[in-house]
C-alpha cells in the first residue's frame, strides 16, 4: 500500500511540475525569418527589435554559407568580422525608429536586404 501511495505522489509531482512550472514556450521565433513573414501574412505585426534580430540571423546564415563566401572572394571568418564591425552602424542607419511596428512584409523584406547589403554578407 505504501508503494502505491509513493507512486501516486511521484506521478502527481511530475504532472504538476510538467504542466504548471515548466517554462512556457512561444511558437514565435524572431530569429527565423520565414516564421517572421508567416506571422505577418497571418495579420500580425512585428516590432523593430524582432526585425533586427531576424536580419542579424539572416546575415549570420549567409556568412556561414561557405560556397557563397568563396564565390564572393571571402571566407566565413572574414564575413563574421565584417558583420561584427558594421552591425551597430547598420542597425542605427537602417532602423532609426526603434519603436516602429511593421505589418507590411514587403517593407520588412526591403529592410532585410538593406541590412544584409550594409554589413557586406
């Protein structure tokens, strides 16, 4: 009987922990540019900080593409150096209004292209 009681307490503790105390995960990941655009197509808005995070993530993705970097005459390391050197300058130049919300996917797409071009990836 006491083993059954301990088993019930253990199961109850696990159930309570897994349903009430574990971290709540969001389905929205601003580092995934496809998810960002899907969110906008579904009628959602994104903040400037989310667009900046997604732009940096996209630039890092391009930097990690060895074929793309070699075809441009660069290396992965030099691309990351350029990204780190110009990131703050490009963020301030392309995103002057940090409080703006975006709902137009074409506008965000242009901002992505401008950022990637600015950092030189």
